[in-house]
C-alpha cells in the first residue's frame, strides 16, 4: 500500500485527496491521509445557513462558470443539481467615483469599452479620461515580440500596461477596482503575465485592447446565436451552490472519506526518510508517507520546506500575501433605504475608502435571504489597507456599516452580523512571480514524491485551486509509477 499525505484541508488539499481516492477506486494500491491544522476543512470556503434562513459565504461566494473543474467535481459528488446561477435580471455593478455611484457602462469588457454610446455618456469618467481611453486605438505597441515569444518574456505591471494604453483614469476608476475584487492586489506590483497574459497577447495581435475586446464580443455574440441560452438551465458568468460554496467542499470531504481526514492536526516538520517522507504533527505523532502534497499558502509551505530544499523555500517565501475580511449583514428590506437592484459596488483605491467592495448577496444570488430580508457583504483589507486588520471584529464591523451608510445611503441597523478573517490568505502575483513558480516546478520535477498546489501559484479561483491540487497528485502518483485513467482522458479532452 502506497501512502500519500496531503497537508492542508482547503479546496486545494481536498481536490488532491479526492483524486487519490479516485485512484484507489480505479484499483491502484494507494491510500491518503489529509491533515489540517484547523478544526474544520474547507479553508477559505466557509458557508453558514442561519437559523432564520440566510445563506452566508465567508470567503469565495462563486466560481467562474467557464472553468470545468468545479463542474466536474460537482458531477462526481452528486451535487450538480445544486449549482446556482446569478439573477441576471438584476445584473449591474456600481462604481464609486469622486464620491458618487455610477453604473458600469454597458459593453465594458474587463478594462476596455466595446460600445461607444454607453461609454461616451457615462459620468464615471471625465471627458479627458474618455478621450485618453479611446487613444488605445492609436497608441503603438510597446514592442513587437520576436516570433515564438510569450507574455512571460515581456511582463509588466498592470499599472504600467493600462496607463500606457488607456491612461491613468481607466486604471484608477475601472481596472484597479475590478482586479481588486479578484486578486486584491496592488496594480503597481501586479504581474500581468501571471494574472492576465491575454492582455499582453491581445496587444500583439490586435494592436489595442479595444480592438481585441470588440473582436471577443463579436465572437461571444456569434456563439450565443449559434447556441441560444436555455432558459431552463441558464449559464451565467459566475455560479454558486444553493447552500453556499461550502456545499462543494463538504461534498469533496465526503468523497475523501471523513475517516481519512485529520482536522485540528498542525504539521510542524517535513523531512525525507529513505525513499519516502516523515510528516511530524504538533501532538508529537509522525506520519510515514511514500509521497506528500503540500496544499497550504506559499508562506506556510516555505516553512515546511526550509530543511528540504532551501531554494524552493526561498522562492515560496518570495510570494507575498495580504490579509482581508468579509463582513455579512442581515436587514429588513423595508428599512435598508437604498436601491437594491444591483449585484454590488466597487470602491477604487483612489476614493480612499476603508471598503474595497460590497456584494448585494440577496440580489445577486436567489435564495440567499428569506422574503422581506436583505443580505449584504462588505470586503476590507488588501495590500493598501492592512492596518484595518489590526482592529477587533466589532471595530471592523462598525467600519463596514458606516461605509455602507456613507456610500450607499444605508438607513437600517443590521439584524445580525458575521465577520470572517483571512490572515495572509490572498497571494500577490508580483513581478517575477512566473520565475519563482518556474524554479519551484523545476525543483519539484527532480524531487520524487513531493508535490505542491494552491492558489499561490497559477490561479486564485476555486477551479484553479482544485486543478492545482489534482496536478500535484498526478505528479506524485507518477513518481510512484501510477497513471490514472482520468488523466489519460483529460489529455484528450477539449473544453
């Protein structure tokens, strides 16, 4: 029997452990033990269905629908029927600009306008800002790449790229708040090749962002015409689950087998032992393993690998992270005092607010609140406001409520509140990130029985994390001479 230990019980670790269990189901002689320092598994995916009928997500509240990993896991675990689309009838986003709320103009794709009239008539940008954005069609490429080059060889920061192509106002009023909702990153440090290489490729192919996104919009329209939406099975940009995202991780934990999960078990040391590994736990127990997958944040992985591979540990330590918190608030709808017909609000850093963003959860997702009730969620923290995380829960919650009053016009007091803290939980893909990840991958390739996965490397979204954990398992199984049938099928599959 080959034993694999997975360190870390977030969605990455669960994805890894669940794949080992599928290998066992295929008939391979493997077993898995997942160890997690907290008393629960799921990591940053944490949901609560309250006694009064609200569904609260403390971390991610959705996944990107176009990515296949969650759909595949949902199908395998039997929860596919619980997938929840957004309420598209109420789809719009407000952006705070110079103290006022403006609806995001129709036709904006990522950071670029693709429809003239909505962009020209919006009050979100000044006329000089609009004119400068339109000059994207005229601004020459920074350089012409030699044939065969990729975005990784011509990296720059998000700030550099957007200001060069479309000007400072588009960066401050649109690009930064949109990216902040996903990566919570500093545009002046953020690696474009590691996060949005498509933009660098687009500049090479089309000569402008606007040209590239107009082409993309035409292709989307053509696909919708060819494959009309099914009203009985709507496919929206984001998807969740009826009881929150934890429904996914709970199903994965059942797939792993609760008997194979050790929660409340912190890993203190990892070392090689002959042809295998020794995993020391805080209670003094030592687990013997033929292979190990580390599915923690990069900073935690760095500590575990300090005595195993100093270069990898150094590269992992070079991936910075920031802390954040979400605050969910329940209200009587009749007392809220502002228009609830939107998915949320983005607050650019230029506005100098404590609030990064707000989701109108009960508008965006059907069933998140009982009839006559409203659920809101605020985000604070990020690289530009780490000081707020030094406050206690009551102070952070009060700050979010005050921000809602000043920005949205909230008039009600909450029925109840929930706060979730994520300390050093958001990795920052800064310049040099791809080099660090490349070094890590190179060293892992020559280290039998060791895999690393998580949101710190090749994508922060839930599907990315699942795939990262699964790839780490495929790697260590390969080191043990095991090839899974599903991996062979995956190589042939086109999404």
